[in-house]
C-alpha cells in the first residue's frame, strides 16, 4: 500500500478524498478536487531577492487583504497533465509550451516572468512528490495547475511589489460530465463576448474565466455542456468555447480560428494542428463563420482538460444542428483523440519529441 496518509488541509479540503492514493477508485475519476495531491510547490519573488521556492504540504496561501491579486487581479495560470505511459513511466506533454505561455502572460499583466527552468523544476518536482496520484495508464491523469499571482500589497493601481508561483495538482478524469467520448452540446452565446481585440483574450488570465460563468451556468441549466463565443467585432466568426478551443471539419479540411490576440493559444490546439496534418488532413488557421460552422460535417474542441471532445450539437439562434449519431463521437474527432492520446501515453512513437519524462 502507498504510505501517503490522508489528511485535511487547513482550508478544510480533504486531501485525496480521505483515502490513500492506493485506495483511489481510478475508474470513477471526475474533473475536480476529490483527489487533490498532498504536496504543492510555492515560490516567491521580490525584486531584491528574485525567485526562491520549495515543495510543501498543500495548504492555504497567506496574503494581505491588500494583495494586488485580490484587488486588481494580477493572476495567470496554466493547465498541464502528467500521464502514465505504456512503459509505466510518467511524462509531461510539451511543458516548455506552458512555461513560454506563462512568461508571455506575465509580460501582459506586468508580472515578473518565472524563468522557464524554474517553472519546469516546480512542475517536475511537484509531480515527482505526488507520483502516486498519477492514474494507471489510460484511466485519467494528474492535472497540474501552476498559478502566478501578484500577492504583495498595494492600494493605488499598480503592479504588486511581490509575487507567488504555486503549483498544485489532482488526479482527474474526463472534463465533461458524460465522459470523454460522449459528444457535448454547445450553444452559441448571443449577448456577451469572451474577449475583444486589444484585450487579454490570448492570455491565460483568471480574469478571462469568471466573466463566462454567468453564461455558462445558464447554458448548463438548459442542458448544454458549454458555450461557444463569436468575435466581439462582427458577431460572425467563431472564437472559442469557455474552456477550450474549437475546430470544424468539412470533407478533408479542418479549420480552426486564427490566433489574433482574442483566443487562447492552446497547447492541445497547436498539437492537434500538427497531428491532423500528419494524418493527411488539410488544416487551416482561418476565420470560421457561424454559418460555415452550422454547415460543417463535424466540430470538435481541444484543451488540456478537455483533451479532444466531439461536439454532438451546436445551437445558434434557436436552430440546433446535430453532428453524427446521437451519443456517438464523430469520426475525425475520435481519430484525432486516439492519435493524440496514443502519443501522450507512448502507445505510439513520439516522433515530435513532445514528451518530457518526469
Ligand atoms: C485547461 O484545459 O487546462 C484549462 O485550464 C481550462 C480550464 C477551464 C479547466
């Protein structure tokens, strides 16, 4: 048996659902904190002393009510996964991409960019410390959440005088309720937009995720899994879903909206573009109008948490377009999902060199 003893963090969250890692029911993982891992990494930054960090038990962060992040929102995050491979090893998927995106996000929000070596060391040491929480092959993953926060106090509007980098993780399964292979129903949002040109839609900022909740909660009450946003300027072209990027399929052609600052530059999005080309599809990063989307053969979404999810239906202005057989993942989505996860779990050769051993 694993030796991690279950304990409660002082936040009241029960780590590992009150069980030892050995007792986790790997076949019933959802996407949540039920199986939160007991060790996190925390580093602080001050201009005088630079970065300094270490592993420690998962626990609440101490900060002033006047912390910049609580008042003005200097907060960016990443989403990553560690997986068990067919050979029994633990790997990360393109962690250098997350390190680079966090650096870019830090610049956008006037925070000190954590050096990539520090970021990778933080992530790898956190995964190693919690390796018993990496599910067995194909039964889920260890979801890793790095956060960069302006935790120093300030009253007038300005950047924080000091910063905190945190990495915590939890064993997770499928993001959407119905399970990984169940297609999702999406509704196109008609009132709100996710991001405007010149804003921070391309940054993985916490502030991009709270404004979508009002719409997402209403959509969920009506039975939709998530919401698809159109561009703020013309209300015509697809942007992204609250939690993931989007692709359309028509014949042999796969199209995804281009990165012009309003869409999150997803690591899975980027990888799927490359994998789909390798599979022989013509892949274009180009504007996709809602009319084109409603006439597509298939639609699927991508993200670290979501992986690849087939869209079962898209509802726009009261019209519902069904894709494929009800309840069955569509063909191209399934092929891309299989190709990506086979690579990530080293069931096939990682010809791109995307996997990093932990
Ligand atoms: C991820 O896919 O890792 C994200 O950060 C999206 C989040 C809404 C779960």
